[in-house]
C-alpha cells in the first residue's frame, strides 16, 4: 500500500512540474511575441522595458548595463527598425530564473541602407516582485542552436 501511495504522489509531483514548465514556456513565448510587437511598432521605450533595471546586454564588442544605458541602447534604434523576428529554441530553468535559447533576425537602417543582423542569444529571465518576468541577462552568441521541431 505504501508503494502505491508513493507512486501516486510521484505521478502527482511530476504532473505539477510539467504544468509549471508549460506555464513558464507559454509565458516566455508570449513575452517574445510582445517584444517583437512593440519593437515593430517603433516603441523602443516599451522594448527597453522588457529588461530589468539591473540587466545586461553583452555582444561580441560591447556590454550595456543599467537602466539608462539599456534605454539609450534601444532608443538608438528609434525610427531605424524595419522588423524583428524572435525564434524560441529552448526554455528551461526554475521559477525565479528562466533561461531561453533563441534566434534574433533584426532588420534596421544604417546610413540609409537596410541592414540585417541574424544572431543567436541566451536570455536569463528573472522573476520580479510582481511575479512578472524581465530580461536579466542577454548574451549574443555565435554558437549555433538546433532549431525547434514543430
């Protein structure tokens, strides 16, 4: 009888973990779509707001940290963005810190010429006091991730 109770409890626990993981995945995918939407609407203030005040963006040749610098980073693309598509490749982690592997396909204007930047990234989403998630770390990388299977 104890074994049966233990099996039942373990199944219940794994079901809860799957429900939580599905909820987190849905939340992060939704945030990605919303971020694309506000960027593509040329709302760079709203785009920057997806990052926590203590966030960091790290590229090959630059690091952007702190609220003011993050706002300026995104505002530098105001009226220059031509389109942004984010692809979620993998989401995992726990409740407080979620990681995301993804692909960014960004088109923007530089000196009157349309430029396309396609890169892979690793995001760390941090749970906020209000239970929302904001980007805590944004690492651009040349590492190739396997594309999601649909």
